[in-house]
C-alpha cells in the first residue's frame, strides 16, 4: 500500500529537494517555537526590568539591566508562599477526591453494569451541555448552606473539593478507557478469586495509568487556573489561592512585581507538564487502539 505525501520520495532523494525540505521544516518548527516561547520570555524578562523600562514605548526586547528585586518583592509583599500553599491544598484535595470517585463511578458504569446505568450516564453527560456560568449560583447556594447538614463550606477547602468531584468529562474519559479493557482479563481475575474491588485495584488501575495521568493533569490545571469560583468561596484573603490573590493584591503593586508574581505562580504548572508530558501523550493516544 503506497503512502502519498506532500513531497514525493523521489524529490527527497535528490540533494536539492532534501535541502529545501529540511530548510522549510526547520523554519516552520522554529516559527512555532518562537510563537509559543516568546510570551514566556517576555513575561520572565519583564519582571527583570525597571518600572520605567517595562512601560517604555517602544518596548525593549532585552532588559538594560537585570533587576531580580521584582521576584523577591513579589515573594514577600504579596505573601506568595501562603497563597501557593493554599492552591496546592485545594488542587491536591480536588485531584485526590476526583480520582477516587470518578474512577469508582466510571468502573461501575463500564464493568459492573448497574441497573439504569445508561440513564445515569446520560444524565451525567447532559450536564456537559449546561454552561459553567449557569451553575455558579446553584453551587454557591449549596455550598453556603449544605443540604441536610445545614453547614457552610465557605472559606473551606471543601468548597473547592466537593464541586470538583462532579466532573462529567473526566468520568466519561475514564469510562471510555475502561470499556476498551478486554473482558477476558477481568474474567481471568474472577477465576483466580479476585473480587470486584481487588480487580479494580490490581488489574484495572495499573492498566489505566495513561488515562489516569491525563485526568490528573486536567483536574490539577482546572483548580489551579480557576478564578471565579474560588473568589466566591474565599472571602478571607489569607485562604485565597494564587489566582485570586494576584488580582486582589495587584492594586497597589508595581507592574514589575506583579509580572514576577505571575511568573512564580506559573512555575508549578510548567514543571508538572514537563515531568508528566510522557504520560499526557500516552493518555491521549491510549484511546486510539482497542485491546
């Protein structure tokens, strides 16, 4: 079976065609690299400029002098350690609860075949059609006065954790992956005496590492970058995450200090992506094959 490409193999075999191909290819890759990395460079170097230089017109591409005081001032004046820790606690709790409950629900809907399972799944997927903004007021009223218990979860990490558990997209992503696990594997575990919980823990979860990595990334990034919901939940400044604190504390802060705070706030997500990028790619391609 022949494969048709933009450039024919005959053209690539010639020295001139090969040189043109690699020149164009390198140029396109370099162009995309610059387009994605230049905003990062601009933000990092902007924090190193003086307050006068950062507002200069036309802007300077390279700082005239490296002023690292912007980073130290951002760390101290905006109390970044406290807000970063608040964000870590909120993101970690939401990630853990979401992984536990979404995995259990997806496994039940996929492999245990409960009564009215399709109806339940349809209702869960129907929530994806509702705009997130339309759910803000009902969620706030629920968190402010929890039904039955009549307690408030405002200014508490539970106000972030519990709504994050109800993530229909991640649940459906896990279910679709579980659907592709061969039934023969689960039947072999049953023959060996493994119960349903042991099968989930020892068989299904080890096979699901790629999709669990993708769900983990989605869960952590969603909480880390969220602004509106944490703003409504946390009125106490000392308990606010970094996304809300940057806006709340930016009124009387120099622009260079604010840019430095934004750089520091983005470092954990960049590091997490670099560490887990292999799992992200594996999870994206996990659903392309069956079995």
